[in-house]
C-alpha cells in the first residue's frame, strides 16, 4: 500500500502554521488478508485496511505528541 506523502506534508505544514517550532509526522498504512482453507476449499476470507499517523512537535523547548487513525 502506497503512503500519501502529500498528506504527511500537510500535517507538518499545519503544525508549523499553528506555532510549532519543529514538527515530525509518522504515517502507517497496511492491508491485511486472512484466508482459511478447509477440505481444499476456501472457507473464509477477510480483508482489512488500517491507517494511522502520529505527530510530534516541539514548541518553546517542550515536546507534544498525538496519534490518530482518522484523516479528518
């Protein structure tokens, strides 16, 4: 799964605009697939996507951290 680097850049830009001296973002997206076979046939199939990001900022020498799994 490809990471949207534009989203990461927007998060950092907003943090700087809001007053952060330094900002760092970590983005993780993954796709999971689970498949069960019984008697040589597919018994169940599950697929999921997960997304999350964290933001670390420094302002006035103090550290702040947040995490979300919502892009909004």
